C-alpha cells in the first residue's frame, strides 16, 4: 500500500498531468533514490523533488501558468 508521501505527490501531480503520467514521472524518480511507493520517506521526497519539478515542467511546457502553480505546490511539500 502506498504511503502518505507517495499518495500526496501523485495526487498533486495527477491534477495537472493525469494519473497515468503522474505515476510514470514519479516512478522514474523513485528509482533514483531506490524507493518505492511503499517506502518513500520525507528525505527521499526532498532528494527527488527537483527532478520531479523538472519532469513536470516539460509536460506542461505550453502552459507557463500551470507550470508555475504546480512547481509552487510541489516545493511546498518539502
């Protein structure tokens, strides 16, 4: 079962990218810190956040306002 950090992150990102893309983006970043949806910690979240922001920015490139809004929400999580 996914933990609270993972659930919050997916919920936030999926509001902008959709669930499938959000899970894919976050899944790629979890590999970087050797975490899973069950084991991600606050420290893991801090270590991957810049990469998550970067990846989501690419997907939202045409909409700068949404990019900025999501970036602010993500940064507030850490």
